[in-house]
């Protein structure tokens, strides 16, 4: 074995001394937006617009610039970009305080997914705030803009009685309502009124004359518009006014059960019930079952929202599909367009709903109608 293998380390020549300068590993090159402009053949302003997702850039230009970015491994400096654009690239999403877990609730989980996906695709981050007593007491709805420097706010499922919403709007901050509506404010809503009317047409076509309604909170846009759609649908179908056929709940299963008990205890009870959401429809069916009323043979039931449970519950629930993911995506895009100075403001956009016909309304795949409509 060579002698120098046993030499003390203090007598060895340091390895670095034996390296030739020509063999030193070069440091990684840090590319700038100027380099991307030079390599792609476009101006720095065009490259900047591509990075910011500006809709005015042609797809072919965007593709060429991104090809260069990916080839050289360019990573934009988020802080530098924020400073240059005078934006924080942060948006606040404000949701109401609800009794159930926020992300287990169909309405909120779907809309939040649409919001998150759209913001992420544009390089934005989001802050989620729940409207608690402390939120209101501390004035967080305004402090988010003043102290956290958020660029805009998405207000999900607000109530007509929420005063903080008016304070945000009157302060001149950029905000969009998600599935709720106020005069003079940008919003994106599902077609709850038209959807509810389509439920009436479906039940009327099955032969029902006495159609009951379990409404939700009329302080919400959803509750109010589905109530109006129910009454408009009756009128369109030439059915009598809903005297004695309407009860109200709070969107929970238990409130649906209690409202159904009042409706189904009437001497001249309805042969069909439209519940303002699926959970109240489930409560209605459970109540009917406890009272010995078979669904759909003795009573047709239709819900709204099309939550996951609707297709597994027995009988499978006929329901109005509310595209909350699409509503969330579109509301976020409206906000981002405003921040980019694109499009009109304020703007109201409506997303169509769709009636999903399953078993609970009594219309089978073979086209047979249950006995409830013939009574």
C-alpha cells in the first residue's frame, strides 16, 4: 500500500491546492427578465405581460416566451414583481361563520376550490378569513386592505344584513361577491331563480298540483331567489298560489325535517315538495319516512345544490345542480380582470344551473310516474 496513504492529515497537501483553476465548477447563472427578452426576441415589457398573464398577449407570443423561460430555468422574483407592479399578489377570501366544517360543506368547499385554482394559476396567494365576532370587532374587513395590503377581496355567501360588506364597497376597495348580489357591486351568481322555476315545471309535468316549498334563509341571495323562482314557476305552470304550502328552515337537515312535519301534517298536504337545498330535502324525506309516507310513491321530493350525498341517498335525490366551482372560478377572474384594468366594472355574471333527475321525484328511467302525482 502506498506510503502516503498513512501520512497524517497535517502533512498532506490540501486538496484545493491540487485543483487547477480551469477545473473549478462554475456558479449557476442567474437569468433576468432582460435575458429572457433578448433570447425570445421580444421586449422586456412583453415578457413582463406574459409573466403577469395579461390576456392581451397573443397565444403564439406567450408560447414562445414560456419556451425560453423553461429552457433556461428562469424563476421570477416574486417580491420584485410585486414591488414593480405595486401589488402584493395576495387576495382575501371572506366566508361566513357556519356551524359545519367549512371544507366539508359543498357550497363553500366547491367555491373555494374554484377560487384557489384560479388564483394559483395567476400567481396569486389567498388569505382565508371567517366572519367571526372578533373579525367584525377588529374591523379586519378594512384592515386587510390597509395593513396587509391585499389587492382585492372575494366575499362568499354574504347576507343582505352584513353591514361590513357595505363598508368595504363604500371605501372604494376592489371586491367581488360570490353567489350573492347587491346593487352596484360586481358579482357572480348561479341562476337560482331560473333553476327553481325549472323544478316547478318538472313537478308540474309529472302531474302535481299541490307543490310545497321548504325555503331557506331569505337574508341570503340563494334563499331569496329560490323562493322567488318557486313562486314564478307556479305562475308559469298555471298552478294556484302557495297558500299554506310554504315553510322555512335554515338550510340544515333538522330544519328541513321540522318544516316537512308541518307541511305533511296538513289535511290537504302537498303531493310534492321542493326543498331549498339538499340537506333540507334529506330532512324532508326522513320525516316522511317516519310518518309512513313513501318517497316517491306517496310524495315527490326535489332538493337543490347536488351535493355528493344526493346520488347515494335512498331514494337518490332529484336536485338542482349548482355549479359552485365554476361560480368561484368566474368570480375570481372578474376580480383579476379588474386588477388588470380589463373589462367593465361593476359587472354581474350568471352561471346556469341544471336539473338532475333521479329517483326521489318519482320519474323513473323508463318514464313511469309515481303514484304521488296521480293522487
